[in-house]
């Protein structure tokens, strides 16, 4: 029987002869996609903030709010998923990783989609849809090609998420093309909730495992409790939340589902010994991302159940908070360990962690304040976000664009 491997296990378990794959940027998918998402994240959020303030025009694609949401989900987040999946799928099967010219071609599709969206209104809508819509199916096909015949059925779940995101993306484009009405907002929210499900699944596997390993290495007598029932309840309720919202919209029923998911996620997080790893940024950054999921789900619950809480607060706790902070935590760790480097953060990355959380907190707070102060908070949030991912791009550029120091492929 083939042994199970962690969902986030990217580093091959068996030695691959040096020289069989290219080095540098095109050695593995995490390299260009993690660098690309950081650069894009550092540019797109300030662009949106200035658009919201009326300083810059938004591309002529649906309404500006949906353009912003689309690019954060199907641009920024999709790059993170692609970098992970196209690297990890080869580890799960023991087959060759996507690298070299084929990897550059898939990454080129992602870049082309971002250019097409920047030129929306200049380019015809059908061309924007065709260019942008090609990326996620290409990622899914590349992953299936690697997974095919491996008998590792559970790993197709991540491919399923990519397909679901592709369908949601198609729904948004269908409305932009005038083929349907009233679909874009629900499609966007389906994508957000689907990514939160993925974070719950991956976080439940890697965060307690990494935490327990560090506690044991330090000789600390603390057991990490990862209660399966709490994780299953959080994942199931969030999945149901995604489906019910997509079909029927927000209601007290979605509020109840969000409350169940948030409380279950909180119970699970309570067993992970967060206080014991408070001085380890590679670990507390993962715990902090999990905490944002709890905050976001509970804010969504309160809003849908009738509390005087703007819907935007819960949405941005899940997106800017949970998704943004977790992506930064994961890519900083993967960027070190899977290029053959020690898990010692480069200078400035802890500051980047603080900035991404500050960006999320100010964005969540913005709907609660008066219009004049809201503008200031949005600017602060955009600048903090840009600096966080800009720092990553600068500090990890030499790590992600140069060969592994141990001479291995990857």
C-alpha cells in the first residue's frame, strides 16, 4: 500500500538525480507563482484602494467591486493554489514535476489573464473571458496528468477545488458577457467560501503537525490536540455555507451554518497549543491565519443573523485576514524549505507578517467608521498589504530565482 503523504508535502521523499530538471525560476511551480502573486498583490490592492477613492479609474468590467474581488480571488489566490498544486502533485505520485517550458507556459497564461483584466474595456469582453478563463482549466489538467493512475484518490480533492473555482470564474465572465444576470456576486462568494474550506483542510493537517514537532524538538511536554470531530464539523459546515449561499443567498440559515463552522474552528484551534509557539513566527503565522478564519466566520454569522455588523467585515476577515495571512505564512515557509534552505526567516519577514495582519484589521474595521475615516483606513490597509507582499517579493527574489544551494533540482 502506498504510504499517505501530507497534503502540503512538496519536497520529494526520494532523491532525484541532479541535472534532470532545470534550476532557477522554472525549477518548480511554487517559484514563479509565489513570486508572481506577491508582486501582483503588492500592486493590485493599492490600485483598488485608489480606484475606490476615485483617484484611478477601474477597468471597465462589470462593477469595480467585482473587478477587485475577481482579481484577488482568481488572480492572487489562484496563483497560490497553482504554485502549491503543480508542485505537490508530483510528490504525491513520485512522478516528474512540471518545470521548464511547460511551467513557463502555464505561468504565462496567468500573467496574460492579469494583463487582459487590466485592459478590460479596451479589449472585448469575450477576449478577456477567453484569456483569463484558460488558466484554471490548464492548472487542473496539468495536475490530473500527474495524478492519473496514482490511485491516490483523496488528492483529487484539490483538483476539484480548482474546477469549482473555474466554474465560479466562468459564472462571473458569463455575467460580464451579458449571458446571465445576478450570478457574479454569488459566484465570487462561492469561490471565497471554497478557498476557506481548503484552508481548513490544509491547516488542520499541517499546523498541528508542525507545532507538535517543534514542541517535541524543544523538549516541551505539551500535546497538540487535533480533535477530528471539530475539524470535520468546521469543514462540513463551511462547505454547506458555500453551497447554500450560492443557491439561495445570505439568510439566517447561512448565519447558523457560519456560527457552527466558526465555533467548531475555534474549538479545534484551542487544542493547538498556540501560546507555546508564540515566539516562533513560522508557526504563529499559521496559527494567526487559523484565528482569522474563526473571526471571519463568526462575523459572517452575526451579520446574517441580524446583528448590526456590515457584511463586508466578515468577508474581509476571511479574505484579507484568513486567506491573505495564511498565504503569506505558507509561501515564506515553502520558499525556504523547498529550495533546500534552513527554516530561518530572512530579515523583514516578521514585519511583513505584522503588516498583513494590520492590513486585514484596518480593512475589517473600515465599514464600522464614518466615511471620512473609512477612506483613511482603506489607504492604511492598502499600503500595509502592499508593503507586506512587497517585502516578501524583495527578500525572496534571490531565493526563488536562483538554484538550490544543495545542487538538487527544484
